[in-house]
C-alpha cells in the first residue's frame, strides 16, 4: 500500500525548506516557483527561509503530432531554448517552430500578466536561484526551466522539489548546479500519487499566494533589525 508523503503542496514546501536551510536569508538568493503547482510549494520555502519569492513561467513547445515530446520551450524574460536533437532528428522546419512559439507565447503572456499584475521579472544575474516545483515525473518542464533560466546568467540554479522520480532527479543534475529532492519513492508513477490533496492550483490561488508573499516580505523588511 503506497502512502502519500505529504498532506498537500504547502506541507511539501515546508519539508523542502528544511532541506534548504543553508540558503536561509542569504543575500542574493531568491525563490522562483513554476506555476501553477509549484507556487504553494515556493511560498512555504520562501517564508521559512526568509527569501523573496517570484515565478518563472515556462511553456513547452510540443513536437507537431507528438505534443508530449518537447522540441523546446519558452520562458519568462523572452527566452526560447530548443532541443536541437529533436529538431534535427524530426526535421522540424522554421515555420513549425515559429508557429508553436507563437501559440505558446500567447498563453505565457496571459499567465505573466495574470500573475505578475504589472511587476517586472526580477533580475537574476549573479544571484542564486532556488527553482521550485511540486514534483518531478519526467522532469521535462524543470529541465526546460533550468535551460531557459541559465540564459539569464544566474550564479547558480538549485532545482528543488518535495518528491520526484529518482531517474528524473539524476538526469536533472546534469543541467542544474544542484538538485534537492526530498523523497524519491519507488515505483514512482506520478507526482499526484504522493500528495493526499493534489487538487489543481487555480489562477486565483496563484495570484493570492504571490500577493500574500509580497506583503509578508515587505512587512519583514520593515521590521527593525535586532
């Protein structure tokens, strides 16, 4: 009988934060959560570690006819990365790439505007980024996020999740500077299996959580130091 590892994403974030304690209140460090499911996790990580929180939106570019296979991705900051092996092997043409990019760019822009409410993307150059999601199954989205974020020149990218497939976590370690995965149950099957409550995170919740994190951060910074 497989028992869930976490009650919900918030508990997953609290446990994950315990494994990231060395980054607590470190200057130049921030938490970037992958919407939507990564945001409740990221909120708890940022809160417990005393770090700023923001989002990093990623949209996979699916291969025509095989949408589950990523030929690339676009992300916050106007970044596009391509999986050259897939593009070359399947002879993906420029028009197909551009069409997929335009299609996903619309959804990415919608999410950016919806979640950011006018706030700019934080400058990550030279900073340590804790890149957080609710879990790793295939790891495709997180790998795309790491590749896209790398182009924005952070000092280090630490990919962090409460639960993931061991093989995916190992593969991710080839592109991230560090991977922190609290639980790697076998057999894995899916991320949702390891949460008692894995209800879909809605846009309204993402906005509310980000606004709450901003208020808490501002209040914390306003407190006089001891």
